[in-house]
């Protein structure tokens, strides 16, 4: 459910001061650009979709992904429901963790479903294989090296589909059990707490088809800054949680027109992609 989407805002700090930033690694000797990565506290945390846009959608946790972020100053405010993205200074507080740039603030209500790679509901061994087939070198689907949450999907058109993911910076097994149980109890009483994420929109389409469903994949990926315990609790209890997404414009594989379509797409009813649709 889309609650509210505000106008894009410029926020953030100079890159060297940002605790979270997006980088493209450079190959030795020049040539083609290297990996796109999400960097947390100076360490590459996730490998992202390849810059070409024809390779499969990707968020792959790296061995240096060991940090999660939260801000004590707004912790109490996020225990409850936000009416707007900027309520209680939340937008600006988390903006100070990010590199300077344009961000689209989107406030959502989601019902997360925890997915284990390779098991039922896994995008990488399901919908992605339907379009790209398995990796031609490894003979296997892509593997994200992390559990993640699926929250929404909808049609972009007859040959394009939006898939939404919430990606914890560290696995749910690292969460404190007592805090998860506290949120389960809180949600059982009707509370809808708020998580915060920095997000990217990647639009990927294969240049050569090895799958049965040749379609364009719009991947809306939310990397959790705050809310690891809340998302696990919501998935456990089958309850909704709010998600404040700070969509980093210009950092994903989507142009301005595609990003501008996102609020309307996110307001559509949920619908699954039918293979060969």
C-alpha cells in the first residue's frame, strides 16, 4: 500500500562523510567499469546489478557486510506510525547517513514475507530464471547470499513487471530474539512501527533470451537502515509494517521517466507475473 510520496529532495553529506554510499569499482588498467556496490562504513556490503542493464537483477551480500545502522535519536518515533515521510525529523536524520544527492521519499505499508534463497518464493530461482535462465557458466541461478523479504509486485505492462524486495544489511539470525518478540507482541496489539531504507530502482532486460518469459524486470530494492527486528517480527506475525523508502535517484539502473512512474506503479493492486504473459 502506498501511503504517500513527496517531491524529490536533495539531502545527504559529502561522499567521504557518508556512512552509506553507492560506488562503481574501477578495474586495474582501466577498461570496463567494475562492480556496482553498496558501501557501509567504508566496506563493500552488497554487489548490485551490473551497470549494463542486460544482466540479471542482483543484490548479493559480501563477506564484509557486518554492520547495520540505526539512530537512537529517532528510535522512539519509529516505534509508531508515521503520517508523512518527514514526520519527527526522520527523513533528515537518516539523510545525514547518505551521500549528497536527490532522493524520492516514499512511505509504504508492507506485509513482508521472509524468503530463503533456493526455497519456495525465491525470486532468483523463480521469476529470474524464467527470464534469464540459469547462469551459463555456473549452471545455477544467481545466489544473493542472504535471506530477504518480498513485499509487493505488479505489472508495468504486458512485457514488464515490478518486483519489490526489502534486504537486511545483516541476516535475521543476527537479530536479538527479545527485541523481535517485543515487536511481535506490539504488533499483536495493533501497532504498526516504521522501518527506514535507502532504495534503488534497477530496470533490467536480457539482451539474449535463455528463459521462457522474455520480459523487463523492474527491481525496487530497499536496503534496511533501521528496522531489522521490525521486519522479522512482521514476517513472523503476519502483520504490516511501515517502510520509509529514500529512493536514491541516479544510483539505480533506471532513468528519470522510469523513476517518475514508480509512485503510480506502487499504488496499483498487487499482481503476480504469469510466465509468457
